[in-house]
C-alpha cells in the first residue's frame, strides 16, 4: 500500500484532493460531524489511487473496438446517449443525473472497461468538473456567516446552503453528461461514429479533419513516447532544471516533426488520387430490442422524474 501511495501521479493526486475538498463542502451541515470528512476522504483516496491512464486516446480506441457493446447499432447508441444527455441537462434536482452517471458507468464497466481503467480515464475531466464545483461552493464575502468560513485577502471564503444546492445540481448534471459521452466513446469505434455523422449530413470537411486529427493523435503520441525514452536514456530528466529543459526540447522537436509528417501525408494522399473525402468501410449492425431497452428504460425514468418535478 505504501508503494502505491508513493507512486500516485500528480494529476491523480490533484483529482483526489479536489474530490475530498468538494465532497466535504457538499456534505458539510447535512450529516453529523465525523461523516462528511470520512466520506470525503474515502472519495479522494478512491480517485487518487484510481490513477491516470497514460495514452488515454489509445486506450479509448482499443476499448471501443473490444467493447461488449461494439456490435450495437451506432446510430442507436448515438441517439440514445445524446437523448440521455439532453434529459440529464434538463433535470432540476441532482438525483436523476447521478443515476444516469451510475447507470452509464456500469454499462461501460460491463462492456469491458473495468473499474480502475474507467476511473483512470475519468481523472482528467473529473479534475475540471471538481474545480468548477469548488468555485461554485466557496464565494468571497466581506464578513463570515456561512456553514464554514476561511479568512482570505481581508475577507472570507464562505460556504453556505445556497452554494451547496447550486453546486450539487451543476456537478450532478456534469457527471451525468460525462457518463453519456463516455458510454458512446468507449463502445463505438470512430469509423462508425463518422458514418452516423455522415448520415446526419454533417459537413464532409469537418469529418475529414476529424479523421486526420484522430490519426495524428496516435502518431504524435508514439513519436513523443520514443523521444522521451531517448531523452531518458541520455539522463535528460536528472534534476528539475534539466528535466524542464529536456521537456521543452522534446516538444519543440515534436512540433517540427508533426509539420513534416503532415506534409508527407498530404503528398502521399495526393499521389494516390485523393479527391477530398476519406471513406471507411463499416459493418452494419442490426437494431435489437434488448439494445433499445438499454436506453428506453433510463429515458423513461428521466421523463417520469421530470414530470414529478425532478
């Protein structure tokens, strides 16, 4: 356990600390004294030990192809996830969006993502969401008077019930929306997504740019990894100053190589008679009643919650 804690990455540590702060801020005043701190600490440790996944783009692509839900009709998945996302953003209480997040996370894990890998992929967006929640929870005031008060710059950072209510709703909506997007991205390969967008008459230029950008993400990640290994083998990361200089040189060299690779790719495409559109062969997956139920059931639950004021 000690070795795992000592090897926590900076992003995971930041996410865990933010989760603990936001968790305590959300629960303060709602539960007896020991429980907010204990639950917040447990949440922070879970996210910190979950780890951040290196090469997230590569993992997302692999998981999308190997997912149990990869044989589901792509148009159904896109329509279902987008519909759940819209209904999630329309909710007026935090419980239905949190239910959507738990449901979509369970589907992702059942599809093959796994708990630890899913938490690792969520680390980066979770950090942004938690930063926003912390900004909503704590406000500056000239005098104390909330559930918790911290002195700052001649005034006070105040936590009150109104800020908690707003942050709970915004955080729940954000998590529900993230869950919907992750369900779509972790179960649908890019060519199938592009085929759905092409059927929806999305501009061909945007689709081609998406393909090229997606391809170059993997190429540049591989190139950057090779450059970091080469620099590390020459002791380029010994000491803070040398590490900073080496990092700058690596990314400067990576920028130059990316332009050269793009130019070579353009020349290769033109020499092969490229006519301005990139096409993929995709498999056709039938629409099944069981797959429809996976989205119809939570959508019906959300509509019922909205009708009841949720």
